[in-house]
């Protein structure tokens, strides 16, 4: 493939990745806002427990099957793809069986009997996803992201419609769970419709060994990521009631939708740009870093200010009075999202210079901070104090990355420190003006 062809392919792929992510977040946000008008906060609390229960099982058993197919030299070989498909099917069945077995003790631990049936039915989405065709991996492998975007967005919209129709007749947590299962079923069926090769029982032992070898490293990475991030809802769910958990889940969804979109742009645009600059012109790479750092400083500061001053108004306008306490939660989680966006440039720069060690240290540091901080906060200060711990947690991962930047790209360090000082000053002053320290 020619250089110009690769550049054009990368540009189109990056554009469709951003469009796809944006469309997905819009659908999810619309789903959250519409369903919040139809169901009670307790329903979101129950579904938050079910979601983190299932995502935990999936993350703690992730083998990176799709990633291996995408990068492997045999990724277009039907036998290799089918072997990966069969492994995926077995994994999906096992996760569903484990979820069904653990649903009862999980519900007992959280004193929520309704979670049992919701978790068992919700886990059908994992079982169904296990039967999805390898055609989805092929779309990513060949950067056919336009088709992948329509596939994902279409299934999300279908799930949203099912949830809304269900909620109109029965405004309970089942509307959210059934919508999730419906979206997965739609995606799985569509993946087989577009497949070039039908699935079969063909099995290649050598391919299986390679997939499992690749998956060993992915397992450690995703397990650490889950424990340092998603697991927070498991901890919060143990110490708060369903109304508070439902409001927390909504605030988390809104804040994530705002911050992750910009982080996606950083990953799709800044990372390849900096990687190329470091290879070709290290001095120029530092200049590009400083420009990007200043731009993200502005964006993250505006995001922080927007959540600090606008969260309560947004919640009142979009969600209504029954979700009023979501407002103060969104203020704090919005600041956290802005901080994560600010730090994403530093993390991406370290990947661009060819090191992932500091990212692993950052995850471990954040996990330790959360374990100690949440234990103290819930014991002495309650939910409000615990939310402050969650808000400050990105700082625990940011410090190791700043140290890494100092070691691996020293010329960029002064600009990094100056930018952080500016972001911190703007955020702290805004929080003080808004009375968030009382």
C-alpha cells in the first residue's frame, strides 16, 4: 500500500472512529435522559449493579480475541477466524454460567433480591455476543469503520427503542436490561448477515495456542483497568441506597459522555501525530506537544467550569426534581472527567515515546489510592466524602505519568507543570466561588 493511500485510509478511519464514538455517546445519552423521565432512580441503581457485575466478569476474563485477529498475520484466514470464534463462543457460555451461579450471592451481598433475575437475564447479552461473527473484527482490521459505525449505532438505536417501548408499559429496571439484550441480539444477527464466510466447527490447535498466548497479557491489562476504574460502582453500591446509586450512575454517564469524546480525539489524532513526529523530528515533537497541551488545557478548563456552574441547572432541566441530588454528584464527577481529559495528553505522549510502564504504575497507584481513600471516606465522612475521593483519584495516576514525562521527554516537562498549575487554579477558584468546599 502506498504512503498516500495509508494516510488517506488513516484519515478516513480516524474520522469514522470519532463519528462512531460520538454517535454512540449521543444514543446512550439520549437513552439515559429519555428513560430517566420514565423510570425511577431506583431502577438505574439496580441496573448499575447489574452492569458493573457483568462488566467485571467480562473484564476479568478478557482474552483480547478480537485484538489478536485484527493484528495477526493470519487475521484474514477463515480457519484462524473460526478458531477465534469458537473460543469466543465458549467464553460467552462460561461467563453466562458463572453470572447465573453468582447472581444470588451477589444480590445477597448488596441486599437487593431483585438483582438476581436482572443479572441472569442481563447476562444473556454476554452469551449472545459470544456468538457474533468474526466479520466485526474484519471491519476493524481493514479500517472499514463506516460499516462498523452503522452496525454499532444501529444496534444501539434498536436497543433504545425496545427500552422506551418497554418502559412506556412497565417503567421498571427491566426496560433497561431488556434493551441491553435486544441491542446485543441485533448486533449479533447483523454480524452474520454481513459475514463473508459462514461459521463452522473448523479448529486450528496452533491458532488456538497463539490466541491464548496473546490473551494472557490482555487479561492482566484489562483486569487492572477494571479494578482501577469500573469497580468503583461495586464499592459505592455497597454503601449507598438505590436512589443514591441511581443518581450516581446517571451523573457518571453524563460526565463520561462529555470527557471520553475528547479523549477519543486525543487517541485518534494526537497519538499518531506525535508518534510520527518523534520518529522524524524529536524537537518538532516537543513543539507539537506544547501546542496540544495548551489546547487541551483550554478545553478541559472550560469543561470543568461548565460542570461546576452548570450541573445543577442541567439536571433540573433534563432529569427533573426526582433526580435533584444528581446535580452535586455531576459537579464532582464532571471535574474528574475534565482532569482525566487533561491527563490523557500526558499518558498518550508517553505511549508515543514508546513506553507503557508508567501507565501500568499509574493504574496501580490509582487503585491503591481508591482502596485506602474509599475505606476512610465511607467510614468517617459518608458518601459525599467518598465522591471527593473518586474525584481526586485521577491525580494518583497523573503523578507517575508526570514523573515518566520528566524521564522520557524532559523538554516537555516545564510546559506540563505550568499547564497543570493553570488548570488546578481555575478549577479550585471556581469550586470555591460555587461553594463546593462547604
